[in-house]
C-alpha cells in the first residue's frame, strides 16, 4: 500500500484551478452517470495517476472515472484536492490564506475519498481515517472537529481490505473500547493479525479469555490456529479442558 498522503505533502497544485460544479452541472453529471456505459481506464489514464497536472482535461477525465466508481481515480482525485487545501496554507501548517476555502476543499476531498472507499480502495478508506483522526483544524479548518469514532471505522475498513498502516491505528484507537469491554478487543486482535504480529494477536486473544469474553477469545484463537500457529492451537485445547 502506498504511504498515506497526509504528512509531507507537496504544495505543487494551486487551489485556484479547483472550482466546484454548480447544482445543475452536478445533477446533469449524475443523470449521465446512471445512463451511460461504464468508463474503462486506458493506459494513458493509468500513466496519469500520481502525476495529475492542473489542466482541465486531466481533472475532468479523472473526475469522470471517479464518478464511475473507479477507486484508483477517486484516490488520485482526493489527494489532488487535498493538496489544493494544503496549498491554501502556503504549504505550511499554521499559515492560513483562506480558512473557508480550506474547509471547502477538505470537504470535497472527504467526499471523493468516500466514493473511493465505497468502491473498495483500502487507500481511500485509510485517507478518510486520517482526515477524521487528524481533524480539519490541523490543516486550517477550525470547525472540522476530530472524530476518532469515524476514524476507527475507516481505518478498520482499510485494514480489512489490505494490511498496512491503518491496522496499527485500529489497535491504537480501539484501546479505550478494549479496556472497557473484553469482547471489543476483537478489533485490536484483527489489527495485530492483519499485519502479521501473531504473538501480539495471540496475547490479545488470551486476554479476552482471561477477562471472560470466551466466545470472541475462542474465535480468535481458532483463527490463529487455522493459520498454522501451534501455540494458539495448544492454548485453545488448554482452555477447552478447563
């Protein structure tokens, strides 16, 4: 999985080239999207990903692909829009040229990443997790509050689609729920398991048993055992004999 974008962004794109479509244009585009055949990504489209230029043709093409539920295009377009918001800060956190514009662009990028996540992109889901976890206030949109509940939801979706950095955030953000309810530790277990940390996953599973969450504990140990972890198989037998 590509490293998520939020830190170290290059402010190469200007927000001035991003203009929101008016209500009629959006309605027309929506109508066309439901009536036309799916758009196939060409070799030229694929080459364009990761290096969008501030030209209308490039942007319009990628927007059309994203509207057609092309997850790759949505990730690219979302990152492009986010970088435009970052450019509004003069490329520096804390220097705000236009706070309202930053908020507008962040809202647009969040909407675009949502399309990508719904289309099955782990990267788009992870970017959404980052946006909710960091909050727009970090990037200059003071009214955009941090929401760790939503961040955990999207990090979980990303982790389930593809193991990577979001899995670590699942463990981190799920810690309060895990401490309050042993059964809730199953999310933390999955976070460890998905990145291949079998020892931590097994430890989390055993702790669920020790705290009385027998069903999720047995399920977790069974998953590890089925995956070839002998220690989990032995622990499951040991607990079954009690």
